[in-house]
C-alpha cells in the first residue's frame, strides 16, 4: 500500500477527483477541510460524499489517498488532472 496527500483549492475539482479515484478502486480516501487546527478530523469518503462537509469557506482541502502500490502513479495523475497538487 502507498499513500499521498493532495491539496485542492476548488470543491468542484476535489469532487471530480474523488469520483475518478473511486472508479479506479483506491483503498481509502480521507478529506481534511482546511488546514486550521480547529477543523474536524479527517473523514473517510469511501462510504459517502461531501454533502455533510462545508469546504467552500476553507482556503484549501487536503485529500489523503491510500492506493495499491501498483496504482500510485495512476492516482497521482488523476489528482493532477483535476487540479490537485500532490505533496
């Protein structure tokens, strides 16, 4: 297993990347809205969507991606394609 973190500035881009990553079969996705210490803990996204999160007011969102080792490059390319920045 491999993992990486990506930063998104747009909720729309983030949602598109999440949808594409789910179709690719990632192991887990977690989002941390904003980077401020008072924000909630990361939330797993494999079982649901973003409907209960309000990230529009956050300057950036962090997406943690866990993927099989053989698929990490594909997942990183997908994140980049949808406007994310891989850290």
